[in-house]
């Protein structure tokens, strides 16, 4: 078959899943990654990982590849947020209806499962290959390897090599390529809450735990070994509580005892982990076009987002699913057309979810602790219960459906404007359950008509 040779850059979650889709299409697939093969050394993933949160879009892609049953044992359902206040009390806020959950899954084991499935289907993986440059006229990639530089040629190149994509760097040298990156003021540090002495979960295992503290926060997601992966989000500098001001064990203990006392009691290795694990940055990337001839960017390479909506992986998996559908529809005789259609379909949607991820950061670290926020969510849940087709909360649209992100964002903005009016009623706390919910739906219909 002509145009059958596909090179994927990046053996992470997105690259591995895309290679599975492509092999299922019968294409010749090679995957190159700059990192060593972790299967050849004892596997550790501590230090700089935020647990993934698998939701509907991600599961849909896994089901298309016949992988749902293999992945389920690695995943733990989380039915809502367990919000911890500064006095040790907690409040549970469900994500959706009673049976709706997002699933905590650790990156390392998941990535290994996908890569091995791709290999089983016939994809070839080449590790310790760092892409240095791509010539889009000849479709040649120059790699740096332990044995020296190596040049390969490919009919098709797909860059799934993350926020710091080498393929994107090569595209940036071309004319009329727009690129923007933004680091937020906060970084993150991975920490651990181990199992209890009895080998059990130290907290509710079916919730995403969050300690919102205004300008910073701690979260924790469950693992199958009954530990929790915790992630501390702090400003790098310039505030009363920031990474720059935690210089020793005393500083660290003071911060945790003041703001995260209940978590502190569950973290015997806090000091060691904090000073051993790196402090990592959080980046948002926008670029366009994603296509140069028969080369394409997908996943974080084209739209890296901050992790606060839990959609980075799910969005990347949806990229794979949509691209696969276009290949099925149009074949491989005209990859440039397939790629053009892909980027036109996805650009507005990925821009929308990147913006929602930035917005959700403020919600998670600050407003979730506000009783008015909890009431707002109750009212929205009631509206959804009474009028399931007319009022769907934004979080539900993003997390539990495959409604295009841009459509969900626009609908969410309309609903937000209506809810702002509802919540401005000074008697809302006392009277929320006696409201005329039909009138709220009428207001939404009027807003849509405009």
C-alpha cells in the first residue's frame, strides 16, 4: 500500500493509543521516543505525575480499541469531590448522577498497557531516539541516539510528543505558524498518602479529595495499591504560602499544620518526598496550523492544557478517535486532506477545553469551599433532574458526554448567566427548593433564541 508507512513521535498515552488505532487499520507503524524503555529497568513513576482522570471521552476511545476490560482493573471510580476544610471537616459534592464517576488511573501502568497492546498488534517501538529536526519537503526526521545521529524517512509523521514537541519545534521554523505558550503562576509537587497500617485506604477511596485554600490547594486521587497520589499546587513565589518560602522541614511542617492538618497526619514521608521530588511547571500551549503536508500534531503537542478539568488525556484520546474516523472515511491516499479536516474539526473544541481548564483552576482552589457554590451545584442538579434534555450542567457535558467541547462551552456560558441571576436573589439560601424551575428553563430558551 502506498502512503502506508506512519511514524509516530512520542510513546506516551496518546502516541501509544494512536499507534493501536493505526495498526487496527493495517498501517505500518513505528513509534519513536526520546526516553529509555522503562520496561527494561525497575519501574518507578514517583516525582512528577498527576494521576489521570478517565472520563466518558477516554473510555469511548478505549472501547473502540477493545481495551475497556483490560483497563478497568487499573482504574478506581471517583463519584465526586470530597472537600476538606481547614478544621478537618469534609463535604461531598457529587460529579453527576448517582452512577456517574470519573476514574483515577496512574500514568505508568496505563502507558505500559497501551504500548504493549500496540506491540502485540505489530507496532514497532524505538526508544532512546530524540528527534532533533524534521524536513517537511522530504519527510525525513533526524534522531539523536546513543549510537549517533540517525535519519529516517516516512510517508506520514504524527507528533504526539507532548507540550515540548520536537515536531512542533520544526514546524515553528516554517512561515505563518502561530504559537503561544503560557506558564501559570503555580507549580506542582507530587506527594503520597500511603495505606494505613492495616493495609486499607486512609480516606474515602471513591472520591477526588481536595483541600481548597484560596490561592493554593492540595488534591489526592486513589490508587489500586490503596495509596493516594497527592498533588500540591502552590505559587512559585510572591505570596505568603509559595514554593520559594518552603526552605526546610520546619517551613513545610508549618504550612501543612496550618492549612492541611488532616492530610499531614496521613503523610509520614512528607518531608522526604517534598524535598526529593521536583517542583514542576504547568503550561498552556496554543498553535496553528497543526499540519505541514503529511505531518500532523495531536494531543499536547498541539493543545497542551493545565490539568484542572481532568481532560488532557481524554481530549488527546478523542483526537485519536476522530483522526481514526477520518482515515476510515477517506483512506490513506490523501493524508493532507485527512489532516486538514482533522484540524478544522478540532481547533475550536480544543481551544474551548483549554480555556475551561484554566477557569476550573479558580473553581477548584477557591469557590468549591464556598457554601453558595455548593448550593449553586444543587440547583443545577435539580434542574438537570427535572429537565434532563434542557439543562445539562457544564461539568456533565464535558465529562459524561461527547458533546463537542466548543458547544458545551457555549451552552455553559448561557447557563452561567442564568445562574448568576438566580444566585443574586438575597433569599436564595432559604427558598432554593421552592423556586419556579420551569421559569429558569424558559429564561434559558429565551437566551438561546437571542
